[in-house]
C-alpha cells in the first residue's frame, strides 16, 4: 500500500511489541490498543479503574492528534476489561474524552491483558 502511513508520537507509550501506535490509510486511522502506561517513563497507572481509564484515553487522544485528528472522530471503539464491574466507571471516563454522537463500541470482559492491567482500548478514526 503506497498510501499507508505509520503514526507515532512520544505523547503516547512506545509499542511494547511488534506493532505501530497507529496506521493511517487514506482518511482512516487504526489506533492500536492502549493500556495505562505513562509515556516517557512507561510506568503503569494502577489502582482505581478511573485513573487507569483516564491514562488510556489520554494515550489514545495523543495518537489521534498525531494522526491529525481527535477522539471525536472515532467511528468504533473496542474496550477490553478484566472485570465488567468497571463498565460504569469506564463509561464516565470515556464520555469525558468524547462528544456526542458517540462512536460505535464494543466492551468485553477478558481473562487477562498485557502487563496485568485491567483495561485496554483501541479505536478506529475517520478524519
């Protein structure tokens, strides 16, 4: 693909595996899953799920900006949680980062996530 661009920013954590922070093709951007890692230090935000989710959405927002867009241009968001009891708190955090109309979304409970975190979120933007 000649119009495929790798999106990378120091405003989000470096990839912890063989993947890019995001890939842009045309006006569509696929943001890789983000976990609550602090850019620069790569330290995990632990404890309260709201704090973890806030860091995750900060990371996603930084990648969206690097791609020339914002989270308000998300058309699909996938959320993975280790416990669906976090659903309400994560909804509140997500709503603070996006404006209506909200994107399509899936939220699933998973057995485990990288580095033992409780949340991972990925997004697709059309900018």
